[in-house]
């Protein structure tokens, strides 16, 4: 069974995801990435408020301390060591605005304060229906 994940990142680390085809989370989020399996789908939410791409996981989670991610806003020693390798499905030249999707997404219970659902998370699972809403918006369907 494929699971769907919304991954929250900044511009600097989005560039790493695109260029290196790897996603990593800090130690405090290791339980979130531990649930990712090969063939799971990851949607990238890039702060502030945009969806920039969709990738597929091609590995089980693994650990690496190679310093490839920006630590802006994190402890200097953080390496985002809990990682998965990725294969791109869609990488947008022009990211789409996330706020336009908010009314249609079921995982966002409080539509007025939707940011609470992402706060403090590196990633979170979302239902297949929400993935389909995001994907159809990306593809302009």
C-alpha cells in the first residue's frame, strides 16, 4: 500500500532535494520518516506556502551524517541524518500556491489556522484524496 506524505522544507533544502534526490529530517522527526517505504509518494511544501514538487521514495529510511542540508533555524550540529533517496515525479518551475488548496484538503481540520497542522513537523502523512487534490492542481486538471 502506497502512503502519501507532505514534506515541509525551506528554499535552501528544497534545492538539495531537487539536486541530490534525497530527503532528510532532524533527529526529533525520525519517527515520521521511519514510516516511509519504497514507492511512497512525497509532496514538497516549500516555505512560505507553496507546493514545488512530487517525488517517490526509492529506499527504506537510512542514516547519514554527510552535511548536505542547510541548518538555518536549527542547531549547527544538525545534519538531518534520517534520510531516504528519491525519484522525481513532478518538479515545478512555477510552484503552486498552497493556500488555494486549503479549502479542499481534508487533513487540514481548521481551515482558518491551517498552519498549525504543519508547525513543528518535517513531514506528515496525508490521505490519498488530499494527494489527488494536490496532484490535479499541479497538473492543471
